[in-house]
């Protein structure tokens, strides 16, 4: 089933639910493994990570529905490709910003690798959910 044939409600529900789940997982990984710690209270951080994850995954899904030719590609490849492209754009823009203002923007390969691995996880989760919706609808 092409992504373009999915309803707006299906795409929105998938994006919000799996994005919020990814945001909670993202918060847990950052809380456990980041050296510098997190600023703010735990409930506020959980809320902000969940909302940011939901908005980011909605953005990925709508871009995938707009640009992807999903009849020839699996949902996994479509979601992973678009999420990684968005991540690469942010890495390049961060590099440009750090070149012009190095005191404010710091280019750190480990942070970019960490973010890229989490974006791959989001792409995989969204691809899995779209695949499940496809199987449910067309059995």
C-alpha cells in the first residue's frame, strides 16, 4: 500500500504514538548514558522528549507520504532513508554553524553518531508500524 493512500488520521496517529514512544526511549537512553546529565526536572523532560519525538516523527511521515514512491520500496527503507536524510541535513547545518560561530556551536562527532543511531531506530519503528498497517489492511 502506498503511503499516499493512507488516511491523514492513520499517518497522524502512527506518527504521534510511535514518536512519543521514541521520545521516551530517547529520554531513557540519554538519562542512562550521557555524561553531562540533563537539565530540568524529570516530568518536564519526559514531556518535552515525548512531544519532540511526536512532532519529529509526524514530520518524517508526512515527508515520506509526500515524496516517497512506496509501491516499489519497503516502508523500512522509505522511513529510514528520510529520517537519515533529515539527520544528515542537521549535521551539515551544525557543521556550517560551528565554522562561523565556534564559541556557540560545537561540532562533536560522538554526539552526531549518538543522534544518528537514535534516528535510525525511529526510522525502523515507523517502517515497522507502516508495514503492520499495510498487512492489516490488505492481509
